[in-house]
């Protein structure tokens, strides 16, 4: 994801936020953003107040009245739902990305591709159903004819930070991730997931003027 696109999501959308938003006493934007953007957004606007979590959790918070100026999700699903409910302005896609497969630095099971996940000794961690990273993972695996690797799943996480945490702690041999490569910790080797017939772009979508 390019910094210019992220800046567009924060600056343009926050700039058109309405009075119902959650700007702080210094008139800085309150941004609800997908967990995969934790390392990125503060580099674009360090003055904003951030709430990073799974996109589904953030959507629930907004529905329940939590104040925010910008909602930046890791898919189009939840911003579109809130728009249909009249709670946000029309969402805009501000960046795209693709899945990668991450493994621990020592890569104990020798994983080099999705095919290697079929090894019965592999412990795989993925996002839960309904969470963008989980939904993207399942769709890509279905497109690749590789849904059988889901038999290796030992944990389903609420967001990408949970996936990284499991791999980092050695509780999983691999996980699916879509944070920009430059913001992925260097200790994690990564391998492309998609093939020419199985590409799926993760679409990061933002909405402004939250009417909580």
C-alpha cells in the first residue's frame, strides 16, 4: 500500500468528518482502523487518536454509538453495511493488497508455499470467519483448490495481530497475513500465496462523517 493512499484515507476523509465524529479536544481525528494498519497509520498522521481492532469489532462499536471520524476497514463488507444503515458516508477503497504466508524465522517445518501446508505436522493459524483476513484466506484457498489445508488449522484469530502473535510465539508454523511487506517484522519469512488464476485483492475501505 502506498503512503499517498493511506494519507488520502486519513486526511481527506477526516477532513470531511461531521459534528457527530469523535475528534479530541485538540480537534484531532479519531480513527477506527483495521488491526493490520497499526504500524502504518501513525506514520501518516501521528496526531490522530487511533482505535485498532478487527474490522468487525470496530463496526460493532460504531453501531453501538462509539464516536469516530474515520472508519478504515480491511474489506468493503462492514463499511458498506454501515453505509446501508445510514451511519457513514459512501465508503471509498483507498488501498489494495494481497495475502502472504508467514512462517517463523527458523521455519521448522520447511514451508515454502501453500502446498507445504498439507504436511500433517504443520500447525496453521488463520483469521476467524467474518473477519477480513479470515474471509480473504478462505476465498483464496477455495480459488486455489486448497481448502484441504484448513484441516491443519489450530487457531482462528480475531485479527492479523493475533495471527502474527501465534506465529511469533511458535504456537503455529504458518499464518496468512496481508499487512504491507515493509511493515511486517523482518524475522518473518514470507511467501506469496496467490497464483495467476487465484488472485484476490484485499480492498481496504474507509468512510468519513460517522453519524453515531
